[in-house]
């Protein structure tokens, strides 16, 4: 969970995503269209992405995308 916290705090807006997820793509596009400089972590392209995905589930976000603003989880597509 510490890794998630560290990654989520690296920029004002951080999205944990999967490159093949259409909802993740939609959320990333939405933020980009608003001109937000988002840090995106594609979990399916990271060596330890599965571990991070499991930690996000324990964090309270069982599905992707997981959006953090100011280091705080605000949710994903459903929130």
C-alpha cells in the first residue's frame, strides 16, 4: 500500500489504469480534455502492476480506473 500512496502523491492528479480498459481510456481522455496534467500508471504494462491493483482493492477501489486527486482516492468510473 505504501507504493500506491507514493505513486498517488507524485502529481496533483494520478490515474491507475489498464491500457486495454475502455472506461480507463474514457476517464484519461476526460481529464486530458480539461487540460489536466495527469500522471497515468498503466498497471498491465508495469512489472508489479498486479500487486498495485491488489493494493488498490484494499484501498477501497476494487475496479479500474482509480483516480487520486491530491493524494486522496476519489474513485473511478462509478464515483
